[in-house]
């Protein structure tokens, strides 16, 4: 299961590492071709179609489980694993407008929680400040 494989769910902060680990999970389960579009839906008989749909649903399941709960609703209308994969890339890959907006929102709303390590908070805040400038 993807959530067990990726201890952290997909977020604005971990897309690159999530993507690398997730590709490994997909390859190990022979589902990578569905997600990247190299295994197109076949029209060669009912059994082939049923197998394709079954494998695509497995890939979708892994993807949706690994996406953070706050983001999951925005993937609800997608019907194929490739659509979900493409949307994660569009949303989280450096340079995307959505990624910029998410990083700026996170920076704007950053607050230290009671009992949280101040040093850790300052380091994370500093990294968040640097990210938007790296995107441009």
C-alpha cells in the first residue's frame, strides 16, 4: 500500500522525494506504465479491457492513498491513474503556478504551535522563504 511505503503523504514540501519513491512502488507492482501512459487502454477483447481497468484502479488506489488528506478532494473527479499522476506533476513540480500559490500560502500562514521546537520552526520557515525565489 502506498501510504505504508511513503511515510509522509504527498505535500507541497516533498514532491520530488515522493515522486521518486512512488515510481519505485509502481514499478515493483508493474503499474508504472498505466500511470505514465505507456500502457494505453486496449480494445482487444473483454478480458484485456478488464485487466487494464483492474490495474489502472490499483494504480489509482495507491496514488490517492498517498496524497495528503487536504489535497485529496481536488482529485475526486479524475477517473484514470494517468490523470492523477499528471495533476500531481502540474500542481507540485517546481515552477507551476499552483505550487507557487501553495508555497506562498504556507509562508503566509506559518505559525509556531505550542510545544513545537522553535529552532525547527525557524529552519522550516527559512526554507519556505527561499522556495518561491528558487521557482522563478
